[in-house]
């Protein structure tokens, strides 16, 4: 196997000169750079990524910190981020903070990042002051997605506006008995999004003179099976709502499954609306508020790359658009 020493001997230069020439650094004349390149080509030399990173202090890796490994939303975000980083010859180091149960997570530590990455992307996760200090003390550029943290750039949607669109759609259809799935204020893994959406649900109903029964504000773990389980007491209670708003499409699909097991017609007996536009929502006819998750991931990667290259170091708060997509799961309430 050809080594950097072989290239140095063939080109008649030092090993350090070969390293600088092949990495495109300065202090190497054009003639020397060409001679080194020719020797490397003839000897079929491929530079070691590990050695290059040690020499340059750059890993060309970006840590993506996120709360859940198996959720469609995060997988799609990460796919968009990876597509952008790949174009810039960077790769992703995944750091999942998922705990043993919903609402718990691992803590971000220095050992997870030190000398392993050039930057950090934090997806829908609130970090405490100590965790933020870990990143700041390492001097790493950072961008968040879905959860604003002072001093760091963020790419997100307006979660309250997304929920307002969902609720107004049902109100416009004539629904006044509306339940909600997704209230989980103690979810430390990603508290802001559930809180923002639940608050916007209650405020939008209240502004129209409609109230939600306390037992209809359903806590859930933001999964389809969890929502199907948690909505059952509401759907089988003495007074059933005519519509359900779910804080995510995964939960909305769970509600639809629970309703069908009870032989409730959708939307005849129960209208259902979600938020996200999950990959299955179109096929299953779910009305939802769409956010372009893949594009959002790409934009998050682009903002970080601009910081890594020094092209743009200003803190940005980029709000991506959302829109209501009406499908077959919502209709005016049937007469009781």
C-alpha cells in the first residue's frame, strides 16, 4: 500500500509539504503542488481521512443531536441534513438522546463531541445551561431545528400558527365539540413544541367562544399506538367529541385507527386533523397542516455549512411556511 512517505520520496519533498499540497493549503508553490499531485496519481495514493483530520484539526463531521431514533419526522429531517452536508463533503455523526421512556433522555456530554465534530445541529431538543456550555466551550458552530435557544441560529416552523390553521379548519366546518391529543407539558425530551401547540389549540378555540372539556385534553407519547390507546376513553365516554385535533400526524393516524376499531365513521362520526403531513397521510386521507420536513432539514444543513465556512456567522431565525391540506378525514359535524 502506498504511503505519504512514498509520495514524498517520489516528489522530492518533505512529508509535511505533501500533506499541505494535497489538502490545498498555502505555502506550497504551484510547481511543487503539481509535482506532488503527479506523484500521488502515479502511485495511486489516497490520503487517510483520519490523518488529514488530525493534521488540519477538522473532522468534516457534524453532530446531529435528536431525541428519538425511530420516528419518521426525525428520520426525514436527518435525511435532508445529510443530503446538504454530503454536497459539502461532510458527513453526519448521529447522537440520539432517547431515554428509557417518553419524556426522559440522556444528557449531552463533552465526550460525545470533543475532537469528533466541527459543528452541531440540535433537533427539537431543549438543552439546559450546562449542556449549552459544553458546545459553547468547545467553540463549535451550532444550529437548532424546531426549538429556539438564545444565541444560536434556528430553522423551524411556527408551531402555534400550524395549530391555529388546524383548529380554524374545524371551526369553519361548524365543529364546537373538539378534543385534543398531544398535551404533554412534562416531556423534557422536547417540551416547547407540545406546549406551543397545546396552547395555540386552547387559545384558538377560546377566541371563537368554544371551550374544550378538560378530559378531552389528552396526554400522549406522540406515537400512533400511544394516541390510539389514550384517545379511547374520550371516544367511548358519555359525550363524544365530533372532531379531534392531534398535535402530530402519527397521533392523528392512531386516532383514526381507534375510531375505526369502534366502528366510528371518519368523517361522518368523527373528523380528525393532524400536523406534519406524514408520509402515510396522503394515502390514508388525513387532513393535516403540512410542513416540508425534508426541505427543512436541507435548510438546517445549509445554515450550519455557511457558519462552518465563515460565509455567514450572523444568528438567524428562519421560519419555514406551513399550509393546510384538506383531505377526506374532515367534514361538517353530523346532526346528533
